[in-house]
C-alpha cells in the first residue's frame, strides 16, 4: 500500500459523487445544510459499552471534530479531510489530533494524541469534492499509545460488489455510528441503515444512513461471524440530488494498510468490562422483548425465539445477535 506519511497531516472531507464520477459532492463538515435530513432513525447509544467504546471523537486543536474508530489497539480509522486545515492549506500536525474513545459529555474511557498519520498520496485535500477524489478520503491515525486494549477494537471486512449483494440478500444488518454535530457530546447510531450499491466506476458505496456533519469518518459496520466489523467509513453527501445520499469509502480501499500496521482484528475489552447491559435492554425493547422487570427472562425469550442457547445473560455475543435480529 502506497502511503503518504507526513509530519503534518490532512483532515477528512465528507463528500462523494453517487451517480457518476463527475457529480459534485458536498463536504459534510463544511456544508451543514446538505445532510441526511431526518433524525428519526438516529438513537443515542451507550459509549461506555463495547462495541461503542471503540468509537471516539477525533478532536482537532484548531477546533471541530470528526469521528474515528479503533481498528487496532492504537490505530484509528477516520476521513482524510478531517486532518486538513483549509485556512492554512496545510495538514495538521499529528500532535494537533486528539482521539477520545468512549466519549460521553464529560466522560471518556481512553484518550491519546496522534503520533503518525497515514493518508493515500492520491488524496488531494485542496482539490474539488468529486467522487474521484473522495475515494481516497481516508486516513489511518497511529496513536502515541495503546488504548484499544481497554476499549476493545472493531474488526474489518472487505467486500466487493458481489459480496455486498450477497450480504444484502442474506439480511445483513448495517449500522452507522458517530458524533454528529447536532449531538456532539453523545454517540448516536442508525441501526439497520440502508446501504446502497457501489457507485459505478469508482470505489464508493452509496448509503442512506442518517449521517450529518461531525459524522465524517464514522464507521458503517455489520456483525460478521459473531464479531462487529467495519465495512466502510462515511465521507460525503451528494450536492445535486433532490434527496441527499451519503457516500462511504469501503474498507477494501485501506485494508492492506491496516494489516501492514498489525491491526484489523476485532478484540473485545477485558472480560467483565464495558458489558453492554444498556445496549441489550435498548435492542430487546426495539425487538419487542420487554427487559423490565426481568432482564434475564427477556434475554431467554429472545434466545429461545431465535433458536439460540438460553443463558439469560448479557454478553457481547448477545448484543451482536440482537443487532443481527434487526433485519
């Protein structure tokens, strides 16, 4: 993988062409009116529980933020335009980037500044917001220290057109989660968000996940073989279509780079920590299993209905099963 590694790095732009390479895009963090318009599908999730704990804010010393995800103990995936300073026309220095994992209001689980940032040499931060540029709008941020051993990490899953079609036919559930500008101090998620198809001729995936400014770089993930794995990151919104459509860079575009840096495997937090009790209650309620007053009974009913081993216990594996049940 041909990386550009700079002492000064670029922040990501959330904009993508959905119909054709020449279609102009709206950069998500600079065009607040061009966003997925409704918010009825976005819900707050508990960032103190895994897998949400592996997602965090990418804060910039100059102000503003994007969303990033731990794909390794010290490796964060985000959008490249989030590292770019349009006023100075320079990339931000690694020390200007501060990743805060599991952030919620005044609380967080772990944090660290960037040590190095890798972006593809093809990315042109000063260029036009078009699909041909947006396909390179991703960045790998190597932190000064490990944080994923506490927060847990998400895995990655590459897919091409054929696999995407197969996943959708099989009922795969996709979830987008980020620190939206209109709810910047809490993590919100769109469960079962509609993932479209690959944009013709370029490595971008169209979607209708309700992503807004602040969500740049946010993960779109699915449950794969019991693990939560990132399939793409949100980077843009169309500028000309009547109904805004999101665009995401598929993991396949940067999977080799993640693996070269020794990351990419999902890993839960230490046993007994960041247990997703609230998240389990939230999804049980959504699926029609009343978790109160007896959570264990509600879990057992869900497991029995799905033909699963009845444990009545909260676990990371159970949460993954609940997410998949949203199909």
